[in-house]
């Protein structure tokens, strides 16, 4: 039976790479599918990975109806076995419900990939509806890392390297430039997201820490230099 599966993770967790790999694996077995995306940083109508992989895709807009997309293709004699839906966090709640209907009534597998929360740590509407409706939610196993080395669980928006917590929910990074500066994104652990401490601000606080002086080492060098006593 067809299933609706949601693959969720932060930025840098490999979701677009996995989306393209999923499409490759199914197409290699003779299955035919359609790749969708919305607001990819590489531009319209393309799925791109930070590893350099790219693939043409159908751009999702507010007017996209996934039921009509599949029915229209099948009416023209095009076989549709599965859908790969990247950047699914940007889809509307209605569009997620359309994907669920495609699975249940047309027996088409749907593999959705997206970011769960925005830069304010709030659920995207599309992601929230996917969690509610998906047959299975898979957390991506590739762990993104905060600048401190801990697992990154939060997505932070920056303007000229400074973290912000207000603004439009959807704003594509690496391409958008506001009057106040260039928009970027960074993944952080919860601790540093709460403290609004990005890699840039951390370097500003402590650009290159000096080695700890010997008189402040947390051990007693004299004790360590005493030879061990022989038993007996």
C-alpha cells in the first residue's frame, strides 16, 4: 500500500540529498515519479543539495493542487508511481491534505522532505500538518552540528551575521538581501539559539583563546612527578 512519509530535519541534515537519492533509487527500479520543490535556494524549478547535486523539479506555488497534478498526468497517459516533495515545510496545510488524498485514493507514494521549525523555533504550517497526517515521520540520521560541536536542533536566521528572531517566516537565505543587510541561516544547538550566539558572535567574544598557563592547570604536577611506590 502507498504511504505518506515525512523526512524531517534541520538545515544541513541532508534532506535534499536524500530526496534526490530516493528519486534515483525508485527510478532505477522502473518506477516513475515527479519531483516537486518550492523556494529552493538555487532558484525556481530545481532541487539542489549543498553537496552540489541538482535536479529539475516542478515548482510549487500557492495555486498548485497535487490532486490535479497527478490526475492531469494520468489523464494524458503518464504513469505516476510516486512523488518526491522537497521543501515541504513551505507547502500549505491544504496542499499537505491533497498529498494525503493522493496516497489514499490514487495509491501513489509520497516522500516529503522538510525542515520542521522556523528561525523562531515555531512549526511551519506545512510541517505541522505533515506530522499530523503522515503514515511515518523519519528524523534524518545525518546530524547537523552547531559551531560548538553539539548536535544542532534549531535553525537561526542572521542578517550580516547577527541573529534575528523577528521577520517573515519564509525568506530564502543566501539569495535575499534586505535594506538592513544580507540574509543567511545557521544551525545551532538549543543553548546557543536561546543565547543568540552564532559562530560569528562567538568569535567576536573569544577570537583566539590563549593556552592555559601552567600555574592554572587543573592538576598537581608535583604529585604526578613522584614515582609510584613499589608494592610491599
